């Protein structure tokens, strides 16, 4: 489960990230509204925790833009504002839940669980595919024709990121954030190791899809003719 945190208070954002990571969630953090919206639109998250007062674009506007783009990503709004009018405005702009700062960690985690259970996420639970490959969420299996292999969680997340980007190149930094989370200690070398695991599995599957290394840039998928 991936959670996007859009919060300009750096320490609070980091604390939230750690709290959620300890529960096993993968997190990414953005400190302003514009890049938050950009990231939310990527479709790789299951939930967004969104502050209201943000530089570049406020949380209400961000949320409105997200919903205008027909993006159903569940949103938990987090704010110092406790006015009824603001709460109503937040819910009207399409927030799924509203939590007022300061809040207890347990309360936040309960809201997160609730919203994730409720689903309606921006990600589809459908199989994602590229070339002759398909990746099935619930079972963590990657298949090609009649053959299939089981992936570890990291391998799965990495493969999913690659498939969703397809021929578009992803840098190691982007993969680190998407797969290992924003403040993980993982390094480029971890990405390389997991890419090699996936390549071995693709060979085992006899897939025509290859993970191409674009020197100094990153990785992308391609279908071998
Ligand atoms: Ca703020």
C-alpha cells in the first residue's frame, strides 16, 4: 500500500512518514501543492494525506483539480483549521475524511486503515500488463503465457512501477522513492540488485519483455522483436 503525504511542515511530514512506514506502508512526501498534485495524478498511490495550507497550491484546490481529473484516490485532509466552514469545504471538494491537528497517531492510523479498507483507490486492482507480461495484484504473480512466477513485495512494486511507466524511462531515484519510500536508506545499488532479480525471472518466463538500462538515466521496458 502506498501513501502520499503532502505536507509543508517538514518535520511533521517526516514523522508521519516514519509512523506509516513502521506499519508497513510505503510512503512518499511532497512539500508543496503543485508537486503534490503531480504525484497524486501518477496513479500509483492508495491514499493521500493532504494538508490544507500549502505553498504553490492549497489543499482545497489540489483536491478539486484531482477530482476534476476523475481521480478517485482516497484523501485524508489534515489541517490546523478546525472551523466547521473549512471542514465542510474540504468534504465538498472531495475529501474522504477530515482530521484536525493536533491528532493522536492512533487516530490517524485508524483513519488510514478505514480509508484503505473502503478502497475506491486511484489504482485499479486489475491486472496490469505490458507486452506478453501480466502482473496480478492479489497473488503477487507475474505471468507470461502459461508460465508464471511469484514475486517478493519489492520485486512486485518495482515491476509494477516499470509496467505502469512502460517505455517511459524511470530514474533510479524515482524507483527508490516509489518502491522503497521517501526516506528509506536504500541506495541505487538496491535498485540494481532487484532489477537483476527481475531480469532473471523474465528470462525464466521466456518473456519478450526486457528491462533496458539507459546509461546514466534509468530503466524502461521494451519488447524484443
Ligand atoms: Ca501547512
